[in-house]
């Protein structure tokens, strides 16, 4: 079920009314059933995948809790969780991509698996993995109540598109009694309304123009492609953040606070700043469960930059199983490293010309950051690498020969 559907406009009031009518001790049952129904509206069979991940990680968590930290037994049960969840994710989302890539390397064809990508699998997989890793590290005690754990994995407001919540934050809220609060209801409805406006009014309408242009890049002018790229930048922001706003507002009405996922990313003045504002639940997940375990910034500077680059590339692949997404992530990684390497030089430059605290410096940094972000969006949106390069070439040619207006 999608938020912007007639079914949800019926589903949500019924669930919310029932939630506050029921005694607190039975609410988890309602929310769990509602979450499963919410997901099964898309494809009933794929609810088995969520149940499978739930059972595996519930069992692995309990078993890890029986053994001391850093014991080999804990490592085996963590491996079970990682293998099971990432294995499903790989099978449904990445198998065809890597098989096709390998086929191109060895110059052979293969028959693609006819599998439908399960909705939200990247989100709930990461959410349940964070629980297993936290239990392994001793930062979370194993959850003994299967029902509450299943609800944590499948909580419907953030099941399909996040935010990706941590068990240490969400599970206690799901267990707490939440009496009806008029002020929270008003605040939640306002947040939901703003999210619907961003998603339905802005993002969906921009998508019409963007899809038309990016679906036929060979016949589009440089100016048209430039405008479509700008449109896409605002389309994807309003799409992603709109869904997050609806999720946050929906949960807030029921007394649950989900984390903020977007904080005005297009006001960022560096790539580092951009990722502190964009898809925050995902960027912090990669920081805590990939970057830091790889060594983070504790090793040499070369190792730190390598770790950061790996995170950006994997982040790109998380968004989609295509080379264009990998390049999108790699571009962010390259410029993240460039900013870090040139920070002192740039600061000295601004100091030398006595503009280190000027608004001009901030505007310059913002313009450079947005240029990188908007160019990288071309690879995120393009239907193929060749299309992305065509878009970049046409826009560049139009700008460089100062003839962009001739292509209107």
C-alpha cells in the first residue's frame, strides 16, 4: 500500500481509531496485523520475506545473548543474520546486476531471474540488521517478545521508505503506552499534509516532465536537459522527504517519534554537509555499521579516505542495482575526499584575500556543492550510462559555446 493511495486514506483512520480504543497491552497486535496488511496490499506472498528476516534475527539475537561478548558463538549467530538478510537482498535486488556484469566480462549471456523486487526490502533489511549488530556488540539486549520484535521490523509508517530506525530507539516507544494526545494529532496531521503536498503536488508533477525528457535524451536540447535535471533534483527531494514526512506524522499521532530524515539538503555548503542533511537515517547507518567497522578515521589518512569511498559506492549501490547508481555514489565519494584534502588550502586562500568570514565565501561553497550534487543527479536518474553521458555532453556543449538559448 502506498501513502498516496485511496486505500491508505481509509486504512489509516481505521487503524488509528482502533489503536486508541484498544487497551495498551493489545495495541502491538493491532499494529503488527495492520503492518502486515499494509505490506500485503502490494504483494501478499512477499510478506514471507519479512517474516523470514524477523524469525532469523529474533532467533540469532536470543542466541547471541546466551554467550559472552566477542565469543565465537556470537560471531556465528551474527553471521547467520548477515548471511540470511544480505543473501535475500542480493538475490532479489543484485543477482541479475552482478550476473550481467560478469557476463559482459567473460563475454557470455545469461538468463535473468524473473524476480520482482520486494517493496521496501532495502529498508527493513537494514533495520533488522542494525538490531543484530547492536546485540552482537552488546549495545542492545536481545528482545524476548517476538511480537514486539516483529512490529519493530515491520512498523508500517516507515516500512516501505524509512526512516531506518534503530531498535534502541524504536522498540521502547512501541512498548510504551501512548494515551491520545490532541496536540500530537494536530502536529502529526500537519506533518502528513506537508508530506502529501511535497509528494503528490510537487514530486509527482515534476516527474511527468522529467520522465518525458529523460526517456528520450537523444532528441532533447541541452537547455531542456538542464531544466529537467533541475526538476529532478527537486522531484527526488520532495519524493523522498515527502514520504518521510508522512511516516513521521503518521507515527507521531500514535505517540511514536521517528527520526528526522532530511534537513534542507540543498542549503549545504559542502558534500560532507549535504550528507549530514540528506537521508540522515541511511547516512548514519552506513557510518555506524560500515564506515566505523572498516576502521573509520582511526587508521591512516589513506585508509580513512578509502573507507569513506567504499561507503559512498555501497550507498550508491543500495539505491539501485545499476552502474549509474554506483557512479553517483563514487562521484560523491571523490568530491568528499577532494574537499577533505583541499580544506587547508582553501581556508588559506580565503584568509589571504581576507574573505574567510564573508557571505561571498559561503555562496561560493554553496554554488560549488550544488553543481556537484546536480551533476551527480544525472547519473542517478539516467536510464543508462550512455544516456547519462549524453545528458552531460549536451548540457556542457550548450553552456561552453554560449549558445544555450539557440536550443530553446
